[in-house]
């Protein structure tokens, strides 16, 4: 039996119950190994708790560990020149059609070894951890062949040794590779053929696709979704970013974990997601970097009770964002979300977008993943743009830094 650890003199944003933030001002936590076993007021600590170790948090605020549930963290090369082109007026679509965008990253990723991909990805991961990351989703999608997609997914799995939990997503339908130019349906068939063996190797936790007028049609996406369903894999979708393709309805029909981006989401799409329990994954970093003007329908999502998750969408082209806290502020400024909604978006709802029910709140039975912050109130996590208020990150019950 693992020993109990008491984390006392804390203010807890549990994100549970009916109080704003699920706040407990005179709070404490009991952990045993990687699990939280009790949460409450210190004065109500069970008398029979055989505490073996205690840590004072000196009145600091504690939140669940942050979860980045939509990233493209593993890739070769950079695309800073495209940033300049967009500033000069080039659109994302124009850059993609001219051979830039995803295809540029594909060329660099294919040319790189696993170790050459791992080193920069680990540095990017370290930046996210410094702001409280404890769980991350990493997509493939820059290999666009079985060999190179598998390479990316293996690198993602190796990052799990960096003190985070990693969920991997197969994104074969990200773009059409050069060798399949003009043969999109043949490429879709190849992805359907590749998926079973990638899954059998233990490399895939979920399946994603880019459903867009410069990506893949709903009919093409459905073929891959059917293969995912046959393998028992959950699905999610890049949907309604640049146009309304009905991708959110398709995702909901397959019981998808999330539909992501959603700037062009319709009322019908909102209703479908609400009925299916599909999470709205909002990506304010991409919205900001692309200087988009059409907002996701936040009021409709809120009124329908659709959970709204947030993520960095870290990628080299349209969201080179390595700050979870900046994502929270961007969501508040651009999307008019509240600071509490933003925090829930990077914890509770992000966990749901990954199909994980064992994290995202401070509750008994949840993983002991939490963050200790030097703030007067958790709303400050969305208030500051820049700065690092994280005092400590606790992952599986183990703090990154020693505590008294």
C-alpha cells in the first residue's frame, strides 16, 4: 500500500460542484501514489487518515493540471516565411495551393530521422510543461505515408518519457501527398489500409482528419471514420475552420470526441454536437495567427451546453503557440469566454475531448496531476499575457520541485 501525502494550506479551484471555480479557500488534498484520495477543507480532514508525508502550499492556488488536447508537436522544419507572406496579404489557402503550408512541413518531416524529430519536439514540450501541462495529444499528419506517419507516432510515444501523459492521434487525412496528386480517393484508400497495422503496433489512440475545401470531403473522411470504428478507435475532426462542410454533423454521427476549430459552425452543427456529447475544441491561437474575423458561435455552444475545450493547436504554420496561458487570454479576448470557462477548457473539457474521465478536476479518484500557482485568484491565469506564475507542477503525485 502506497503512503498518503497531505497537501495542505491551499486554495483549491476544484472545478467541481456548484460554486464558481469549485473553490475551496481553506483546502487540502490527500494523494496516494498517482491518485487523489480526498479533497476538502483542511478542518474536515478525515481523522483516520494515516498521513506519511505533508507539504504546505502556503496559501497558493491549486488547479488541475493543464491538458493540451490538440497539437501537432512533432514535425521537421519551420514556416516563419509563411508568417511574413500572410502579413503581406497572402491567404492560408493561397499559400497551401502554391505548395507551401502542410506540404512544406511534410518534406522536412520525411527527411528527418526519429532522433532529429524528437529533440526539437522535446524542447517544445518543455515550454508547455513550464506552464502546467500534464497531458498532451500529439497528432501525426506530416508524414502522409505509412512509414513516416509511423515515425511521427513513435516519436510522440517517446515523449511520454518526459513527465507527461501522451495521447496519439492518426491524422493521415491532413493533406494529399505529392505522390498521390490528383488521386485523393486512392490516398484515402491507402490511409484506410495503413490504419489497422498502425493500431496493431500500439501507435494510435484516436483518428482525425482535415475536412475542408482544401482538405478532404465529408465522404472521404467517412471512409476513414468507418475504418476507425471497425478498430474501436474514437474519432475527432478538423471541422468548419474555413467553410461549413458539415463536418461537425459527421463527427457527431460517429460519436466523435471533438470537432475542432468551428469558426463556420452552423446551428445544425451545434445541435448535432450537443445531442452526441461531442466537445467543441476551440483554437484561438490559429484564429489569432491567421487573423480570422469570423468567430465560432460561442453563445450557441454555451446555450446548448456543448463543452468548450481549448488548445494551443501548436503547429509550425498556423499556430506556433507554446503558451497555454496565452491561449486562455486569447480565448477570453477573441472568443469572449470567461476566465473560468477558459480554465475549464484546458482542464475538464480538454480531458473529455481526449475521452479521459480520470483528470481535469480536483476530486477523489482523479489522477494526482495538479498545478500550484502564484496568483491571488485563478482568473489571473487568463489576465497576464506573459510571465510564468507556476510555482510547481505535480504529475502523478510527484512535484517537479521539492516542497517543504
